[in-house]
C-alpha cells in the first residue's frame, strides 16, 4: 500500500456521498461525516483500472460469518477478473 506524503502519494477526494463506482486510477475517496467533515466514515481505494479495490468502513459493523462476530472497523477487499468484472469480495477486520 502506498504511503501518504511520498512522491507516489495517491490523489485523495473527499465527499459526503457514497464512493463512486469508478474513480481515477490508484486514487482514494474518503467519505466524510455529514455534520463533521473532519470525521472520515469510510475510505475507498481504486485500482489501476479505476475499479473499487478496497473499502474501509468505520461507521458500521459487519457480521463475519467465519468467526460469527461483529467486526467494528473493517475492510472490504474486492477482486476482479481480467475483464474488470467483480468476481469476489472478502471482509477483514482492521486492527
Ligand atoms: Zn462494511
């Protein structure tokens, strides 16, 4: 994952709405809280094709079937085939 502030720092866009399905290649979309724009409620990263690569959620829980627990902060990881079609998703806790 690219580090912030380096020469290759990703472009970051902020907004109050849902992350767009397509973004600039390797960019980041941060959804901010409606009333408190300093509070980030989710962070979406886009892959080199502009598809959603991962989304970190901080504002809701996600029930993990494998461990039968409610994950607080969690990260959705999306997988695509060569045609750019989504073929899978997994969700992992954020430490
Ligand atoms: Zn979620």
